[in-house]
C-alpha cells in the first residue's frame, strides 16, 4: 500500500485502517515468535529456565515475558544499562520497593530476592501481567513479600513513600503524570529508577529531570549495544542466535534516569 493510499484509507475508513494495522502487528509478532522459538528452546535446554547473569542471576523464570523480550532476561542482558544503578540501589538495603509497571515481575521479584528484608509493591494495569508476576514470585519463594496490585495513582504512591523506598518505574509515558516530588511523602528519602519514554512524549525527560532537580541528582543512561561474549549463557548459540537472544526489540533511543537524593 502506497503512502498516499494509506492516508486516504486512514482518513476515509478509520475503523478499517485500525483493524488493518492490528492485523499487521499480530502477523509481525507471529513471525517474530516463530524466529525466536528455537532460540528460546536452545537457551532453556543449555541453561534451564533461569536468569544467567546480571543483578538477578539465579532467579527462576517463567516461559513468558509481558510487554518485553524474554531471552534478554534469561541471558541477563536485559536493560544492561541499569545494572550499575541496580547494584547501587540494592547496596542501600531498602526495606520498601515500589515497582510501577511490573510486567511479569522481573524487577519486582528480582529485587525481592536481592533485598531479603524488603516488601515489594508491584503495580500493573494488565491482568495477565499481574497473574504472571504472582506466579514468578511463587516460583522464587518470595510471594509473601510481593504484593501485586493494579493501577498506581498519586495517592498510592504518597502512602508507600511515607518511609524510605526504592521506586522503579516503567509505565509507558504515565511517568509524566505520576512522578513529581509532590506525589512522594518523603521525596528526599527515596531513590527512583525510571524509563523515560520520550518517544511517546518528547518533553518527558526534561520535565521529570527538572521536577526533581532541587531534591535529587540524576544519572541518565542511553541505550547501548550488547557484546554476546559478556554472557556465558549464550556461548552455545550461533552468532545469529546470540543477536536474537540479546535483542530487546525496542525503538531506537531508549533512555533511563537514576535519581538519588541530594546530600
């Protein structure tokens, strides 16, 4: 379909155009799933269904990832840009973690394992994601410390930050509405690790960093390439399979920020 025809169809038949786009997306996901399935089988056969490296090494996993790629999580390369920030936050031994946009629980359960005294509140608006997070928590023996809930609004966040907390946020642009010092009961007692979805809203990065500039120092991380040699769990794969295993299938230009209270 030419670009001119697309514009005509979009303008004159918006319902049909949406269905057409959804069909194309579903077909693309189906084709991607067929390409990844043999790689997933090879990784699981070689290493088992567990995270092989990174801050959550040894975490048992489930055979489904919600809204993100599974293989990078098993390899331990998932969001490798944040490994240093996670290590720093874990060293603080927080006893309260708030994970907004938890998906199947990679961070919620991973942090519960690394912080044995912590209680974790895991929020996600997607029902299947919440069910998967509960299952992952059970698989790793931390279900009694991981409370899985639906939407997190300003009232919930304010209540949960009445004590020092680590806030981990990946909520597809909603961070623009939620993350503001006024929504934290004790902003200077909290550290925040957030994915900044500026591909959704170009003003997100600058706005959130400015909001917290008086209370927090910020480290910003940009998306970087992966070296398969750094992940021993991929050694048995071909070069092509290694690339697929580390591909997070994200748009270009992902950005994160680690906000730590100023001294």
